[in-house]
């Protein structure tokens, strides 16, 4: 019995003294520098041209976060769609085992939009960012008219110089900046005040007239910020965040919003790019 007890105690002493703690034996790996990142963003070739479908690959020992402009993915390998031709930036951010972050910007050239995406992304942002102001070449830039009946202000109509009476600082000298990166919208008032939010499209939400004519080709939705003078006057100047897109071609933009308080009426906004 004494021998058995001696052997048991010897084994227990070996386990307690001879073994390293578990956490000491775990090798979490060392941190790497940004210039050591092995990450790629490769466009899929379609008919000999670089398409807007891009394969993202991270072969580095870090966790992944890819910002490709209109979205973010945390997958180590993923396939995403870019929304504009020309040079696009994909920003990779890696998380090292020690918690430190490193990043690298990848340039991706797109020849054509071989895979369908709303061209409105390019129209609105120019592939990077674009300024939009009231279109003073038109008779009127804001007001109301008939929903499904008009394509611009037709009843109560205001020019740019009168906008400040409805939304101070959002008339003459004000502008909007639509940025592709993060789908960001910044409204800059004439006094320099900035209000920033985001925007998105849903081009499946078309609005057609009785004869089948498309009145609105989709919807523009903003978050935390409205377009210039984005209010509904008959609703106590309530903020408007969802707009029917009547026209958007890169040079002109006409938006509408059905007046909740008056059936058959709508508010209209008329802008141009700078």
C-alpha cells in the first residue's frame, strides 16, 4: 500500500511541477506589419475585360475586414460586386493576434459592369464623390404638383432664392456631396454646417402610370440626413427620407415624395451635378 501511495504522489508531483501551464503552451502567433500582408482583390475576366465581380483573398495570419465601397465583408475569402467602372479602392483591415490593426489599400480596375448593379451608383457619385446643387437652369427647383401627373413642381413653385424661407441655409450656396465610399451623403448648408448620413437605392420599386409609362424608376432612401429642403410642409415640415427617382442620369436628378396629407399630390426636388 505504501508503494502504491508513493507512486501516486510521484505522478501527481510530475503533473503539477513538470508541466507548463496550458496558456503558456498555446502559440497565438506574432503580429505582422502592413507590408507583410498577403491580400489580393482580383477582378473576374469576362470576354477579355475586367468585370465588376472581384475575388477577395487573405492569405495572411490575421482576421479580415474588406471595405469595398458600398459594403464590408469579414470573410477571409469572398466575392463581391463593385458598382462603378474605372479605378476602385478596396481597403483591407487585418486584426493581429495581439489585437493590433493593420491596413492596406488595393486598387482595382474595372473595365465594364458585366454583372448587373444599379448604374445610379455611378451617376450619383461619379465613381468616387460628386457635388449636387439646385438646378437653377430649370424654371423652379422645389414645390408641389400632381403625384403620377407631373415630373416637376407644377402648383406651388419656388426658385433657389426662396428655399431659405422653408429650410434655412439650404437654398443658395448649399450643396450635397454623395460619396461612394460608405454610401455617404453630406449636406452642406450655406453657413458651412455639415450634416452627414448615408443613402441607398432600390431600383426594383418602380412606379408606373395607368398607361404603363414609368413615372419613377426606383427609390432613393437616406438615413440620418435629408436632401436639401427635404421636408413635407403639410406635415409640419416633417423630414423626408424616401424619395421616388423620376430622373437621375449623372447630370440631372429629379425626386418626388407623395404628400401624406393630400391625395394625388407630391413634393418635387430638382437638382444638377456640379
